[in-house]
């Protein structure tokens, strides 16, 4: 019997060698390797600049600060996501607004999104769950249709002239929407490079953005650098130049920069990433061929509209309830295959109940959750292990499929 973990990091000697080189260089905090990784990320995402920070959460929160979201404002996102999507709204003092998903889908209901936009709405946060891009055309259609309600405050909001689209692209590094790289589609896109993600720096993330009329990319980049390093006008790399010790503190801001040790892992991963994406596609296609004929529902990772990053292999067993779903996960674990659930809707958690949310108001999100099971789809899987997952899952779910 195999023992197949859900999502181990895919590390090789290349990552070890690059990290060792960073350590030997004497430069281990934010420095030349972080800047190199930012350039690589921007190239892959089709943007002029990118900022690498210590998490996707930091990227998303700083983007909200950048566009001037704060107390008295509202930000809308889906009830079907991880807490990081929503918690950043609370961090900046804005009101969190959750909308239900579409029936039989993880995507937010775009009709409900339109209804939720008020004159206080400053941003919407769509989520590219599992690496599958949202319907960005529809999202932009919604925010454009609400321009007359929008009351801009500050330079960035004025440049946009409408509700900002700040995408949670934590799962979607390397994905494409209608031929465009995710990262260049939404106004701002926040990626995760956490240990369980397709592309990792152990901990980390990156923020990219589309050009804004009248606001230079360099100005945005410098502002994000200030936010991420205590408002300090020079980072350690700049201060290390001859006679350049002195700096100013522009604002009492945050500490969430990426280190060169983390960036070194990412640089090594970058060389391998096309192959890693292809491996995920191979696994997804094998799973699809095995499961769809049985009536097991799966996501459309690859079609004419989008190319997924293949981050998660989400399945749904029609007709089962939450208890039966959990039984299946336990039975798979007994066979050595460790599965997961993505996600428990936010209104089911204490933190969001305390904010006044009730899962009864989000029936589609709950219906999607109660029969969802995520299978291992990492890049350390062998063909034999993939076949073992397939045969195990088919055997376990057979008694539950009607």
C-alpha cells in the first residue's frame, strides 16, 4: 500500500544549491535575489512590475492600503474561500460583504455581486479557486455597470474610476484567461508561494497589477516597498551602497518583505515550473478520464477560455451529505491516500459568525461544500501512485454513487 500525502513541497537539489549560494553570498534578507524573482514573476504574468512579499495575505492587504480602502468602505468577496481572502478586509477596517456562489459552482454569483455593490463599495475580490480563473469578463462588466455609484477617494481610485478588481490568485500562478496570463487580467492580483502551492518560496507571495492611467508602475512599486518595510525610504540593499546609510521613515507602516533565502527557492523553482505545470495537467487529465464516466463531478481545468494552474483537483460526489463526505475521506486515509476539503464556507467559522454571517444565507456555497473532496495532485506523484489514487477512490465511492 502506498502512503500518499496531500500536498508535499516539490524540492530538488536545485533549490538546495540556490539557497546555499544565497547563504554563502552573505546576503540573506531582501536583496538581489528578491529583485531577480520579482522580474521573473513580472515576465511570467505579463506585467511591467511585481512585488514579492512574505505572503499572499500581505500582498492583498497592501493592495487594499494602496487603493485607499479603509473604515467606512465596503469590500465584496465570495463566501466560498479561505479566510485570508476576507481577513485582509477586516485588517484595513473596511466592512466585509460576502455573496453566495452560483448554483453547483465555486464561483461567486455575479448577479448577487452586482446587487451587493453600493456607493461605499471600493473593491471586489474574486477567487481563482484551484487555479481555475474566474469569469473576469463578467466581473469587469459588473463593476463597469456600477460606475455611477462609485465615489473615488485618492489617486488610485480616481485613476480606476470604478470598483477595483483585486483578485485572490493564490492558486493561479501560471494560469491563463483567454490567452492572457493571470496577473495581468485583474487590476491587482495577489499570488501565494506558500509551501503547499504549485510554486513555492516556503513562505511568500507576489503582487502584480495592470497599468493605471496617470499612475506610473514605478510609483506603485515604491509605495508598496514603503508599506512592506516600516515606511523606510531605503531597503538594506540600497543602504549598503557607499555613503548611503541615511534614510527617512515616510509612514508608520508594516514589515512583510521577502528574504533572499526565500527568493532563492523561487528562482530554482522557476526553472522547473513549466515542467511542473505540465505534470499537474497530466495528473488532472488521468483523473478526469477515470472519474467523469462514474458521475463524479470535477472542475474544468483546461478549455478554450482558460488554462488552469492545476493547483487542486476538486471532486464532488452528487447526492452525498457532509457526514458521508467525511466517511469517504476517512476511508481514503485508511488506504494511505490523504484528501482534503476546499473550502469550508466562511460563514461556518466562529470568526465570521461573530461578524454576523449565517451559512443559511449562502445555500449554494454550503451545497458545494458538503459533497466536495480534494484529491492529491502534487508534482511528486508517480504514475503508479496516480493509478493507486484512482483505483482507491473508485472503490471507496462506489457505494455512495447513486
